[in-house]
C-alpha cells in the first residue's frame, strides 16, 4: 500500500471537516440560546420552549432516516446546504411560537441531511488501514463545535441580541455553501442501497449498527444531562464563571487524546479504548456530582472528555466497520440516529428526575448508568471483538 493510498489529510477531508464543524457549531450555538429566545420573545412556557429545542432533533432524525438510502452526491450536498441557509433565515421572522417550531423542524432536517452526507463521504475516503485514526481526526471537528458552540452562545446572550446570533448562524451557513464548491466526489465516495421490491426496516437503518447504537444512545443520553443542566447546576454552586470554561477544557482534552486513541484502535481493536473510557466517563460524572470548587468542575470536564469524547468517535468507527461498503451511508445515518435520540430525549427525561434527586444525585445516577454500561457493552459488542482477536 503506497503513501498515496494511506493519506488522510486531503483537501476533501479538510473541507468536509470544516463543513461538519460549522454545522455542529451552529446546532449547539442555537440549542444553547433558542429556549431563552422563545421565552423572552414570545413569552413561551417552559413546555413550549422544550418543544422548540427538541423538535430540531426530530427533524434531524427524519433527515438522516431518508438520506442514508440516497447516493451521496455533490448535488445533494449543495442543495441541502442552500436549504439550510433558507431555513436559518426563518429565525429572523418573529411571527409566533408555532412558526418558530416549524422553522426549527425544517432547520433540523437540513442539518441531519448535510451532516450525514458529509460523514459518509469522509468515511468512504479514509483508507481501511487507518479507519479508526481517520474517524477520530474527523470527529475532532464535532468535539470542537460541541465545546465552542455553547461557549459562543452563552457569551452572545450576555453581550449581543438574538438577531446577532441568527446572523452568525446564517453567515457560517453561507461559508459552508461556498467551500462546498471545492469538494470533489469520486465514484468511491458514493453509496446506494440496492433496490428491492417492497420496503423493509433495513432499507432505512443498518441492523448491524444497532448494538453499538444502543451504547451510543445511553452515552449521549447521559451527556445531555451535562449539556442541558450544567449551567443551572453551576449557578446553584456559585461557579458560573468556571462553567463557561467546562466545555473548553472538554475540547482541549478531546483534541489531545483522540489522535492516539484512533491509532490504537486500528492496531489493537476498540475494546482497549472503550473499557477504560467507560470507567473514566463514569468517574467524571461522579466527580461532577461532588463539585466543590472551580478546579473539581474543570477536572470533571477533562474526565468526561477522555471518556465520552473517545467513546463517541470509537463507537462511530465500530458502526462503520460493521457495515458492507455499499451500506456505509445507512450505517452512518443509523449511528447518528441513536446519537440524536440520546441527545433529544435526554433533557426532557432527566428534567423529570432532577426534582427528586437534585443535581448532585442526578450526576451520581448518570455516573452509575455509565459504569453499568461496561457489562452491556461486553454483551453487545465487546465479547464479539474478543473472539475475533483470538
């Protein structure tokens, strides 16, 4: 295998990583601010604000559900990037709560489609011998956006108006459309499901991804308890300033660890990463439950990064490697469906638990759930990889 065939950092890889970064950043930027916007602008109830936040995930799920079956082409990418710009423009229309819900739903569909196309094309372009490493590098774009998006959003709420937030989202969407012109799609970047008579579940999801998808659902569900409620918890503790840097610490530690863990997976398999990462992630939750200072809050951020940050990228690599080459698009879509479901249902279900447990109790419960997932991972995937390696 020559150097050309093993090259990761191609122009396409960099451009697609940028597009993914901006799309995820916009998602987290809006997600961190849209509920407050709905309450301030339309006097929305907390229930309505929850729907406005969650409907985006439903739209994203629908977008992924149908995109996995399509041939991944540049035309599809460009069309849906344009639709993303158009649906983002709807945020400037201050009509009523119903219109905002519709806007969020349509915006979510476009994000689901674009990120599925981008992820699929990137995965197909990564050399098989460096699949884990390549996905880990690409997933850095998601990790960066996960940390930077809420950080920008929370700062803009304090120092700018909501139209400025929407303007930034629109501007980044336009940048994506421009740089997408420079992406090249080759025959190896395209996947299509073989047409058969009748419709089956396997036409919309990849069954082989379901086991690792279940693990990802649980991990994302627990992580949503941090994304959605960390600021309220920090306010209760009097550590709101430190909380704004939680996700930046998270991002830094993901950046440090992912290149090594990706290469290690390619050489030793996923188990050597997933088992320690689950323990570290659970420990991070337990540290979060007993925070008493800025230092322990940021320590929790580092542990969660080393845990969840690596579980998400390695799980994606497992999902992709489990599918046939012509079903990589479906595998990618299926994996992110489980990820979206965890993020989507997490905040509302966790919100029902908090009155009974408080935030300290909540993070203890989430930490124990993560640690218990060690056994579920072994049953669903870990023991299978162990047999293969033997």
